């Protein structure tokens, strides 16, 4: 099992999304849908991935971030 977290890059490093998912031998698309609690400047938030003690090769990427008009 792997985990992800999205958080701000400055103190207090507020986290606004956390997910767990299984990593298997086949390619898979993992979607993390979330809404940021405020506007972040470029580089102001980061995606962290945790693979713990898994003994396997992980091919990662690409990661896309889409901005939706906040008026929605």
C-alpha cells in the first residue's frame, strides 16, 4: 500500500488531501481529486508520495495539476 499527501510548503505545512492506494505489477492511473482551501503561489504546495518498505520498482509520472475556475 502506498500513500499520498498534498500540503503547503511553508509552516504550518497544512495538509489538504490524503489518500491510500495499492501499487501492483500493472500500470495504473491514480486520480486524486481535491480542492485547495486557499490559493497557493507557484511552488506553494507539494505532492508527497510514500511507498514505505515496499520492495519493488516504481515508475512514476507524469503528474498533472489542473486548475478549475474557483467560481464554480
